[in-house]
């Protein structure tokens, strides 16, 4: 069951771009939760997935440490899902706070959040690169959390421009 969770229903075992497909699952999950329930549930889910993902990744790495010489196995994609949700959180918050009829979430918001998150997750600027080198399940989760925060920061700037 743990393997299913950390790999997001085995998406992490895809032969190419498992992180990208994990992020796409994060987009679908986040869009569904945002549409159905809004910001409070969206953020609750994000926080729950972070802590559950951290714990599950720790168990998965401990069980499979002989198979892996690296500390962040590519099949673990729960971290990409969490990072993707974090990247969208400013838009979710803005929708919740504004309670406005003229502002609503659309697919382009998610596309921007997805592209920014993937950019930071792939290129790993400082301090994402440092978090990526932490040899633990926290490191697995933390680099994607920071990439999500970088994306969220840019989205906040874009929201203030408009």
C-alpha cells in the first residue's frame, strides 16, 4: 500500500518523466479539490499530503535502501504532487479571500503553476539544490516544497500585477 501511495498509483514507475506525470496528477487532484471545496480544504489536503508523504517516503526508502543507491528514488512522486499543490495555493487563496464573481480559477492558472513548478523542480536553483541533497525522506519532500514556494511567489507577483 505504501508503494502505491508514494508512487501515486505507480505513476512513479513510468519509464520516462515520472515527476512530470506526478505533477500532472497534482494538477488534476488540486483542480478537483479547488473546484469542489475551495481553499481551506485545498490547504488541509496539501498539509496532510506533505506529512503523510514524508512518513511514507521514509518507510519506502528504509525498505528499499538496498535497491537504491540514491536518497530520492524517482518512483517517489508524492513530493511532486505536494509541490504542485503549493504552487497553486496563492490562486486558491485569492479566490477564497476575494469572494468575487469576476475572479475564478481556470485551466490557464493551473498551466502557469504547472510550468513554473516544473521549471524550478528540474533546474533546482538555490536553495532547492541544497534540499535535494539532504539524505532523508525530508530531503525528498523539501526540494519540491521549496520549488512550490518559488512558483507560488512568482504567482503572487503576477496576481499583484493584474
